[in-house]
C-alpha cells in the first residue's frame, strides 16, 4: 500500500540552528506510526517541519503529492490534522466554541466527535480553560477529528496526565486510528505498545531506527535502552514518570 506520508532528506532549522538532519521515513496509510526518542531529539521539530511551521529542506509527500514548498495553512487544508504538544485550546472560549472554530469542512463530522467524546458534549458550555488537562487533550483531539483528514500528527497527547486519563486518551486514539492514519509522538511505552503498528526512532536529530513492528522494537532491550534510555518490560514499570495533576485544571494558556 502507498504510504500516506513520505518524508525524505528532511532538515529543519529553529533560529538558524539545525534541529533535524536528513530525516527520512514513511507513514503507512492505515494505523498508528510511533515517532519515538529521548527528550530533545527532534520529534516535535519533525512534525513542525512536515507542516512548515519551521524552516525546512527536503521532500514531503502527502498521498503522493509534494507539499514541502507549501505554506502551513495550505498543507492543513490538504488534510493534515495537527494536535500540538501543549494542546492549545482557547481557554476563554467554551468547549463548543473551540470545536466550532476548528470546523474546516462543509460537513464537519460532528456525530463522530459526539460519539467519541460524550464528556465534551456534556461540557459544551464550559470554558476550556477550566477543563482538566485530560479534558483539554480531548478537545484538542476532537478538533482534529472534526475534519476529514488524510493523516493526523499528534504530539505527546498523554503527557502530564494521570494513568487513568492516559488510558482514556489511548482508547480514544485507538478509535480515531480506525478512521485516519496517525503519526504519534508518545513517551509512554505502554501506550506505544498498545497502539502503535510501526515505529520510527530519532536520536540526535537523525533517524536511528525504523521498525515495521513497534512491539518488536520495544522487545529489544539493548536497542530501547540505547535509544530511549529505558526498557519497557510490558508491565509499564519503565514508562517515564508521568506528571500527575490530571484532575486539576491545567494552567491557563494566554491567547
Ligand atoms: N524554540 C526553540 N528555540 C531553540 N531551540 C529549540 C526550540 N525548540 C526546540 N529547540 C531545540 O531543537 C531540538 C529538538 O527539539 P524538539 O524537536 O522539541 O525535541 P523533542 O520533541 O524530541 O523533545 C532540541 O535540541 C531543542 O533544544
Ligand atoms: Mg517534543
């Protein structure tokens, strides 16, 4: 099957500094591909480079079409959904208003979103800034799912969430992946094990490993220790310490 994203020789720069170098990989047209690596290796930069949020060279093909010369808004309109690392909900707007603002298509998939996020339906009148971190993550995911996208780029959706909420987000991602292919940055290896089909591992801004099976990669103790600094024993003990506080409102984002 043709990949939905094909990235070749991608270099990206922030403030004149090169942050990723010669990154090449492809994202299959179905399922979840995990983008892994220690902090600071260039995962977020890779995603931002794909959609042109930071300067880049190299080639990016979306569904067989070159998009690397296009501006971000055009790339997004071609059907790339982006769920940023810090969620970026509009804190002074209600849940319903946040979702309304995200509607890009003539026929937004409101029914799908209502089925996937019943809690958001209940909270539609609540200001997004007063939601918990997990609920804000759901708003961020819901916004991306409202539109008919060819691929979703999702950056650390479970970061800082309590274990129970992590599982809720993971379950939602699994359901979402049945409708759209996903490139997922995720540090929680239990979540990766549960969700990911393939995996791409970055180290020092370069691709250090590519695996058709994320589970095979995670089972390789030497490799995971070297590339991630931890080994996932399958029981979750090796998952990086996630922050707690998912039950409390997240700090307000100034918009
Ligand atoms: N706004 C920024 N200004 C300067 N350097 C940055 C900025 N954002 C990221 N970097 C640098 O780019 C590199 C890759 O960062 P990033 O893509 O955020 O890594 P990851 O998402 O894997 O943690 C790091 O060395 C980081 O210090
Ligand atoms: Mg990051």
